């Protein structure tokens, strides 16, 4: 029989010899490596006792807890497919996912069982269990009587391990099918590239329904045999309490902005840290530089997506190059990135175009959407990310990628292409501006008009007229916004991405 490609066997290979050592620490309790194996074994035995076919989906919409992570591992071990759902989704949204994925098992908190169970049953789910933020619920009660030993199911590399639904902001949400090989290859690459060590301590404050928290952070720590300090979400007081004991932290840009807003955050707080990683949304250059000055640490920014895991990363090892603000670094080992024009021809360095990727990390396709899958891959096997990017440029090495926007965010005004990131970078550098978002709205003459929405820094005011005057000095006229709106905060999703679709709806008509 060929080697078992089950992702759990790969992660377990990194567990330390001392299985009584602490693996996960919360403010209330701690779990050893033996606990991870035993609890995931009990849950896997429970899942197997349900007699659902191999490859069945397990849909999970629960709050973050160590038990939720062990449920994920148990699903892998049982040869089933994990389907995490954002905890912010409402009943109508969950109904779509359950109808589309047809899970055999659905797990929700006790306080959602009233609507979730009848909904899940109506969509064909045979089993509905509960799991709460405190680790309690019918799932854990049923698992308590199961055997603490389990022989992990045998999986081929191309067997599905997880389905992650995209945000669906531009249409029907799509289920990205990720195989055991996809996730294993990315975890092994990141372990090496980011220098994971068994004595690392990861401050884990990310949600675990998303690539960043579930795969990138958790897989890294498990594969390295490193401890995780497990917090339900960003809490600056808790972060400042635990950071002096940690060596690694991953976060979205908002985490770093909020740390910088607290006067207690300083170099002493970071005395044992070796690496801060930012992702899921662009990091402002000002935040990058302010964090560097305040902490003495240089944030590592990387780039990935649900369909691919991590694609590029600024270097951890300085021998590979510098960490450059405004870029997401070169392609990771074993992964190839290219920037092409509208007919898939590679562009010269410094020219913006469509980002495409190829490698073992690239997903198997969209769940039950063969036509959409075909559309998103070129004839020679490159995945179309939907992002607009630039390789190289002024003072940037030719293999470093910079993301300038999503293809859906590209503005075509009067026949000219406008890349929002270019304008946002100019606005963000202006006095008093915290951040900005540039969008296109319908216009009777130009097709689309450029509109900017900006947020002032705390305690400061920004004059829209002065911003406009400044932009006219440095930008071609067709790039200058027709209107500037000043608001208190940009709308964001759970992972900190600016929701430009919301802004386009809000400012759809020019006055």
C-alpha cells in the first residue's frame, strides 16, 4: 500500500517525543500533545460510528475553541471533508452552503440548534451535533465514551480534505476543493521557509474558519511541534500579556494597527519575538514603518487565497532578500507566479496585469462547478487568481510581487485603466489620512468614475478639497477622483478585507 497522504499523519510527524508537553494553552486551561491525539481520536471514532461514507462533508459553524481545532483534525483522521463556515453567517446564508455541499454532519453551537437542526435536516444532513465556545456540547458528550485510540484513515494525495467557500461578494459563493496534498505541501513549505522551530510559541488570535487561522497558523505550529497560546480573538490587553512569552504572531493588518494604538506596546513587549506575519488584507506602508520603529521588528507580509493557500512571502531569512513594504515577496519554493495581459501573455517587469499561479498548493477546482473551474484555469494549467499585480518595478527586485487590486476592482474610465492601489497609496501618504479605498461608480460619459473614500487619523480632520488638489499635482487627470468622501471607518469583512462592493453600493451615484 502507498504511503498514507492523510494530512493528519503529516502534521502528527512533527509532534514532539514528549507527548505530555503543552501544545495548546488558553487563559483557562492547557492541552498536551497527548490530549490532541486522544480527543481527536474520540471524535474521529464518533464520526466513524455515524457510518457516513468516506468523503462526506462535515459542516462546522462554531466559535473558536481547542475542541473545534480537534474536531477539524478528527474529520481529517476519519477520512471526511471539513467544511468550516464563518460564524457571522445568518440562517439564510447557511442554507445556501448546506444545500450546495450536502453535508452528512452539521455542527453548531447550542444557541443555534433551534434553527440549525431543522434547516440541516431539510437539506439532507443525517446528524446534527453541538459544540460551544467552552468546549462543551452534544459532540463532546457523545465523544467522551469513545476509544482514545484511532487508526487514521488512509487517503490518497488527491482526496479532498476541506472545502472552503469564497466570500461570494461578486456572485454565487464557490466551494474551493482542497486536497490532502494541497494542504500538506503548503504546510511543509512554510515550515521550512519561515523557520518554524519546536521551541516556538505562537500567539493565535485568528478565527479558524479561514485559511489564515486554520491552515497557515495551526498547521505551522502542529507540524513544528510548537506551543500555541490560543485566544478567541484579538484582545489587546491579552495580547500584551502573552506577547513577552511568544516568538511568533500572525494577524491581519488591523491587529497591528491596534497594537500600535496602545502606548504599552514597545520593544520590551517583543523581546522574545522572532517573527510577526501579516496577511489576508494589504498592510499600509505607514503601519509597516511605524511598527518597525516602535518594536524593532519588521513585519513579514505574504499573499495567498482560499484556492491556493500561501503563494508568495517576503523572506524570513535575510540572506534571501529584504522584507519590502508594499510587496508580498517572491513566490514560495515549488510555486510559480506570472503576471500576464488579457490574452495570458507574460508582461515585462513593472507592468500591472493578471496574477496567475501554478504549483502543488493549487486547489482541485470548485465544488460542483466544472464550467467555472475550467474558466479559472488557462489551457496550460495556470490558475487565474483574479488579482492584479506587478512583478518588480522601481527599487523592487524582479521576482517580488506587489498586489495592486482585484480584477473586479479595476476601474475603466473613458477607456483608460485605473488601478485603485496606485491612487490609494498616494492618498494614504497624505497628512492626516489613516487609510483609503478607491472605487469605480457608474458614469454617463466615462462609463465609470473614480471615487475615493478615506478615513482620517484619530483626532485629525482631512479636507477633501486639499486632498483633491494634491492628487491633481501628482496624477494623470483621468486617475483623479471625481468625488472624495470622508468617513469614520471602512467596511470590512471578518478577515479585515475592505468590502469595496459595499462602498460601490453606498456611493453608486455621483451628486
